[in-house]
């Protein structure tokens, strides 16, 4: 566990009402950057802890370096706990559906009265406009924005293979919150800022909008696109491995041909420029595929490295845990991956940032929390007495059971799935 990594946001306190991905992603950015992030979850835990299948890794991935309190926000006593915590908070973040946080008396209008310096980050499906009261999901806006249309082959829209819009919405949310903090330094006042899924998706597609305008026709999906580079494709080796090769300049092409021994292509006037290679794709690609198919993957990779062209073996996400580059300098953080705290540890990617001349990475100083693991210490710090906490716990406003009792049966159930 890394304890000496940079902490540029040390001293900031964040109340994290996030769930699933967008909210927790914003929270983990703040936490990794050194802020004290307090995850506020129901007494039976964030539902994300129990998600199966494709979503089984969400909780561990986006909740490291946080503390957890478990409180029933549907009860006035639970809301009072949060209101007390807000007095010392710099940022509150939430990604509930439209109107939900307001019904819990923890919306912007409620909390700004308690702490006028508060920055309130709300992450929604849509910004202001006709759609703003709709619910939304990552996959919904991938379809709505045209991202899925661009990803799949014609007639077969396909979502991206990672929750890219949830993550981008969280990143944009953090950007807005940090800008609001900077403004607070000058005015002394907080404000509400909002990021969204739909507008994040449309931002990603800006170049496609412009391209359509320039070309005078809708941009075709990526699998059917007209290539901007002559050699920019996936090839299969003799042992079944696959490699992507991109020759995006004439120098790349010359070195590629030289290293692979394709002398006749290096001197072929029909392939002398990228524009000509694009026109020649119909005949050059099948020939190149045939030649590379005779070579093992390891030889192709070594030769591409020697040619100094852009290339990569086609990998799987699970293989990143043993990637030598990520392992070399803190790119993977050994994180407990059970949705209920503890369990086996897996190397999860750190934030893609370096700081200072030493190029230091942001590390792991706290494992993903158990449900309500830090409730007592957080409440003691804002003045609650032991008897008050005990009373709230006995009445069910806080997690009734101890952390160990609360999590043991859930861990057992998780191990059986």
C-alpha cells in the first residue's frame, strides 16, 4: 500500500453520495488526489456492492481511498446527521435520479443554507433543457448520442466495451468542482455545478459533427469508415495472435518495409505517400495480411518495435494486471476487490497522472471501505457523543450491527455466487 504519494487536495473534505459509476468515479478522483472523501451510503450498503456480472467490479474500482458512513437518509434523524457533516464539508457530490436528493432534504437549496461555502456537484443524465428530468444510463446516451452508431458495423449499434460516458461525466464533474473551488477562493461563496452523461457523450462526438459538415454527408460507423491512413489495421499471426499496426507517416512505411523485408513495396511508386496507400488498400491489405499470417506474433511484435511504428498486440483487460509497464512504476494499486470490503487483492489501475520532476504516481492509502466502517470516527469528529451514536444505531438510523456482523454474511453470500 502506497502512503507517500502526492496529495494535492489534502485538506479538502468531500461528502460522496455517489453510486454505480459516475458519482463514485468523481469521488475516487478526489480521494486519490488526497481529499478526505466520506462515502455516505444506506445502512445496508451501497447497492453497487451487490451488483453481479459485468458490474461485479464497480465498487472496488471506484471506492478506494474513501471512508464510509452508513445512515438512513429517508429518516429525519439521518438527514440531520448529514446536515451536521455538511458544516465542515467543501464539496458534496451526488448522482441520484432527478428529484431524489431533494426529497431527502439534501439538495443544493437545503445544504447551501447550512454551508454557504459549499460546492455542490450534481451529476445527471442531462444538463438544462427539454431532457433534464429524464433518467439516463451510460448505455442509453451512447445510443442517443450516436456513439453506439459509430462503434458498431452499419445497422448494428454497439456500446463501447467500457463505461466511458459514466467515467467522462465524473471527470468533467471534478473539473467543474475544482473550478468552483478556485472561484470560491476569490468570492468566499460556493455554488452548484453540474455535469451530465448526454452532454459528455456529445462532446466526444464533436469531430464527427464537424466531419459530417465538411464532407457533406453523415460520417459512417468506424467499421465502415474510409481510412485516413493506408495501413491502420488488425492482422492475425500464424499462431492466432493478433496485432494492430498503424503506419501514419511515410517514414513509418519506409521503416516498416525495410524491417520486414518488403523491399518491392518500399520502392513502389503506388505506395509512395499515405494518400496513395489509402487508394491502394484494396490490393495492399490482402497481400500484407497473407505475409504477416506466415509469421508468429512474437516476431511481428519485435519487428514492429525495431521499425519504430505504432503497434500493439490485441489484449484483454484481465491481462493488464501483469503488464510490465503498469507494474514498473505504480500503475497498478493492489486493491481488495470484494464488494463488501476485504477479500483477495487485485492490481487496479491508478489514475493516469504523474506529479513533479520525480514523476510520482497517486497511490493507495485506504482500501475500499466496509459498509459504515468509519461511521463512529466520522461522527465523533463532528461532536457526536458515544451515547448519541449508540442511540442512532439502536433506532436503525445508523447501521444496527457492528461492521463485522454486518459484512460477514454478505461476504459469505458473495463467495457462493
